[in-house]
């Protein structure tokens, strides 16, 4: 019997490595012997690995958006930029998109902060992303449990969103609040020729809610356009449906809104996309950026996987193939629940740069 291991095994197990470049980051996490320093902890995410590293890269990507947004834009005489400078006057126009569940959750407060201080330029969300914010101004949403019986909750008139609970009475209160506004919208359409679009309706609802807890109150105050092309796909649609029997005739023009949204991308010097979740909001923002041959900066936060071919789960590189993200960009996808990730992203980016971002902005409250 040989006293030496087989040469094949030796060569396979002890294969020699090539040297990595000196600038390749080394894995190192946070050392709690240094005490509890949350900022320092988040800064070590970049070298922690896995989704922590993607989180660190997302922080860098958003901070690059912010730096470019703060750059003054000089009009080039005779250019399209001169003609449309009022559309996107920043060095980087930031598009924020999110699904309705995030407004139902406490992430709403992080989003409201961004609208309140005019830190983003364009918002895209779903019908639920509009109505849940307004409903929260009228009644509360509660913490429940993912495992509560749907049958039991239905009998009690309680709706479940994950582990959140929304009494159905909340939607009854919403109907009572909304119906007079819809009546007024029909009246203005008929007597004044008002041409309503989903974004104009959202602007009006933000004005009418008149509550500083609301995302859309601040979007109204700060003239941040909010687009929701599927505005009828939720409680708002239910109420519009019921209202159409009592006072028919309301028209919402989605064509005007798509031109307005796309123009914000086309005439921007640079663009950044921050998209929480998938579906309509992810594609609507990405497709607007196709009109300018892609966004310069992109951060996606979702749990979607690409194996089923869905746009929701697609990695950023798929968007590059469509021209929705620029070929030389360095987009980041964080595979995570946005309720865990987004408040931390805001803390390390927008909130950290709040003084610079809000310099010269007059709070309208």
C-alpha cells in the first residue's frame, strides 16, 4: 500500500490559486468590541458579503444619485434641455416607485419623509399605494399575524395584508370622504372643462386630505407628480365604480399622464430609479427611462426571482438589454423585504444628506 496520497487527489484538492488584485475588497464584518455604532455597522455591510454587500452597493448608488442631483444644471442654448428645463431642473431626476403594501406598512413614514422634504422628483405607485395612505389619515392599520384565519377575519370584517390588519370600516370611512370629492371633480369637468388624469386626481386628493401625515399631502405641497396608471385597481376603483351609478361622467385620461411621465425622463440630464417591489411600478418607471436610452443609476429592492421570466423578478441586466438602464451603469438589486431595507437605505442616503438636499427649499407647511 502506497504511503503517498493519489496524485490526482492532491492536485485536485491543493490546486494553486492565481493572485487576486490588491484592490479586491476583503471580507470583514462589524466588530461589536467597538461598541454599538449603527452607522459604522451599516458601513461594514459593503464588505460583509451576500445581500449585505448588495445593500452597501445600493447605498453607494443612491448617494451617487444625490450627488448628481445637487449639481447645478446649465442650459445649453438651442437644446431640448433649455426648452424643458422646468421639467427636470436637477442634475439627476430621481424616480421613486413602490407597491401598495409598503404604504400599508410603516415604510410609509420613510416615503413621506422623502416627499415632505422634496428629495425625490417623480413618484409611481399602484392604486393601493394611494388609497392606503389616505385611509391611514382617517383610521388606523394594526399589527396582526400572518397565520390568522382568513375565514374568521372575513366574518369579523377585518382585512389582512400580510401581518397587518385593516378593519373594513376604514374603507367605509374612505367612501364617505371620497364621494363628495368625486362629485366636485365631475362638476368641474362639466362646468369648467377640467381635464382629469390620474396624477391630477392624486394631486387633488393630497390637497383635500390636508394632513401632514400623508405622503400625497406633501406631494401636493411640493408639486411632486405622482403617477398611477392603474388607479382603478383597488378601493379607489371600487368607489369610482359605485360613484358612476350615482353621478356618472368622470373621465380620467391616462394618455396625458404617460406623455408627462415620459417627458420627465426624456428631458432629464441624468436619471436615477429607486424601485421597491415589482409589477406595474417597476416596469412603468423603467419603461419611461427607455425613452432616454436608459437610467444612469438604479436600485431595485424586491424578493422576486427571474426563473419564471417575470419583469418583477428580472435582474437589472435584463433591463439593460431593453435599453431601460444604460449599458455603462452599475445598477444594484437587493434581494430583500423592503420593510427591512428601505428605512436603512434612507438613513444612509437621503437623511444623511438632508441639510444639503433641503438647502434653499421653503417648507410650505
